[in-house]
């Protein structure tokens, strides 16, 4: 099973969409392995968004991500990274397909509801950035045999 990081951004908290967004991932069949609310700092955002540090919107992005706490989630499932990315939709909500999280809940490039890891390698790095090992839990959901065929898990 793959694990991936999802951050529910400040706009999600401000708009009261936390439960609805988590519900979509759960309804899909992804297992919630870890979840916590946290206030992001300048140093963690410098690390997390280092690839954007030269962009003109970098400081605005960091300010937005520090405006309220975020909710960090570790989601698990077969092909979890790909599944979450497909569910999330295009970064810019105006370009995201209806039916995706961003397509249904935002019209912005920055206030775009969630951050989702873009690869298995990135997910491992990001999960380690936001979670201690003891904050990610291993358990077997009672509905696992109804989510996957027996030869899939």
C-alpha cells in the first residue's frame, strides 16, 4: 500500500470544507493513516516549497499557508499518490475538471483547497516533514475486502 500526504489548506478551514474533503477521500476507499492540525512556520514552508522560492508569488504563498492552521493527512491505498492526484484535479481551480476536488470547490490557483504529493518519492519526503513515525498508524479497516479484490492487497 502506498502512503501520500494531503494538506488541507487554510482556505479549506476558513470555508468549513474540512469534513467534506476528508469524506471524499474516505468514500473513495483511501485509509486515513494519520491526521493532525498544525500551524506552519516560515522554516517548514521554505523547505516544503523550496522549488518555488524564486517565483514572484513565493512570499504570498507562504503568507497564505500561515494564515490559519492546516490539517495534514496521511492517506493510504493502492496507487494512493495517483488516486489522490486524480481526485484533486488541476492546480488552478479554474482549469480543474468538474468532479475533482478543485473543480468542485475552488476558482483559484493559490486558494486551491489541498496540497497533494506528486510522486511516491515526494510523498515519502513530505510525510517525514509533517509527521513523526509514531503519528502514522497501521490498522486494517474492516471493509478492506470490499474495497480491493483479495489478490490486490
